[in-house]
C-alpha cells in the first residue's frame, strides 16, 4: 500500500476508531494528527459538512486553515467525540 489512503479507507478507519471510543475500548490513534478535509471528517462522523463548519466556528472542533481549506486532525475529532459522548 502506498503512503496515501483513499477517502473510504480513512472514513472506515475513523468510524471504527470512534465506535471503539464510544464502547469504552482503549484504542490508540492509528495515525495521530492525520489531517482530514471537512468532507472526509463529515463522512467519517456521518454528519453534514455544515454541522462540522458550525462546530469549527463555535470552537467545539479545532481546525487548521490552509489557504481556503479547513483541515481537521483525527485527534481533534476524537476529542470532540469523547466530549460529546453521554
């Protein structure tokens, strides 16, 4: 496998990671700090892009701005899910 992952692979890996967190399993982040586009992060969380943009605007999710793009680290998504889990 080359150094790049497809969007479905990233989404599946992040979805499995989030499920493990929700189930209370101690799972290490497979790729700490990997940056995802808002579209990739939304697909992984199964939410809309507008929901993520609103969470970024409110400060609930931290993002990096590169040019016109916003990138969200897998660490930031994990932290958001952990804080949001009831």
